[in-house]
C-alpha cells in the first residue's frame, strides 16, 4: 500500500510551492522495483508520469501497461549498450551525462515518435559514487544534444548528496538552479529542473525545482 494517497502528496507539493512563492512542480512517481499493478493503481488515481531506474525492468511494465498511455522517464544511469532500447521505449531520459549517449539516443529514436525529451544529469556535489556531468562540461553537452533533431533538450536533473547539514543541501540546490537559469538563457526550450525526492522535496521546490521525483512517500518501502 502507498504511504500516502496521491491527493495528499500533491497537496504537500502545492503547499511547499506556495510557501516558497513558486509554481507547483510536476510529480514524477518513481516506480522502480514496484510491480505493474502498483503503477496501475496510482494511474487510476490520475498520475500519468512514472520514473524507472532500469531499462529492462521498465520495458516489461511499459508493455504490460501500454493501454494506459502513461509517460515513462528513465532516471537511472544508462549504459551505452542499452541506449537503443531506451531511445525506443521511453518518453524522457533524465540521466544523459556524456556525449556518447547523445549520439546513441539520437541514432535510435524512431522517426514515428516525437523527439526524445532529454535532461542532463549533473553531479552537482562532485561525488565519486554518483554519475553525472560536471558543471564545467554542461555547456558543451547541451550544445551536442540541441544539435540532434531526434532529441529535445528540456533541462537538468540532479541527485545532490544527502548532507546532514541543511545549509549544504540548500547550497547544492541553489547551484543547480543557477545552472538551470544559465542553460535556459542559452537554449530557450529548456523548462525542466528535476530535483528533490521524498526526503527533501520542499527544499528543492524552494530553490526552483519544476519536477520532483517521489517514490517512497507514494509506494512505501521498495519491494
């Protein structure tokens, strides 16, 4: 069973946005490790966008739930040898972090589908254990994505370090927002800053997140 119903999560997001004077963010329900039945139950409450970490696991759910017309986001690290499948099956890839992926995704995005929505994952705290582009490498990677007709650069994604100090977490969100503003100035179609999860969404929204990724609060503990 979910920890909280969808309506309660959406109200929490709205309240956090209102307190910060920000627009309501989009909710991405993180359904990794959850069965297709749990996704269908949340879709029945009105949720349309779902995030998955693993391509193979996601494809099984995408096939099982095809009739529901859901929007699927890849949010986990993407291996180059899975880029073809990701390009063919997802609506968004939020974890693009290197030029090799750009070429592979563009080459395999089917012409019958709309261009693949892409977010650049930024390793904002320079963690060895995290994937992501460095802030310095962001402009060149963005230019490469924007040059591909089969891709649509939409913005940035980050998973900041879970610092115990509130100030350090806020600083990471502030740096991400500054990068986002600069990116949007160079690429006018950019409109999405994906950051914040079940434990820190309020801080992320306060610092400009336009999409938050919620899993545990919706679905409960991972299966």
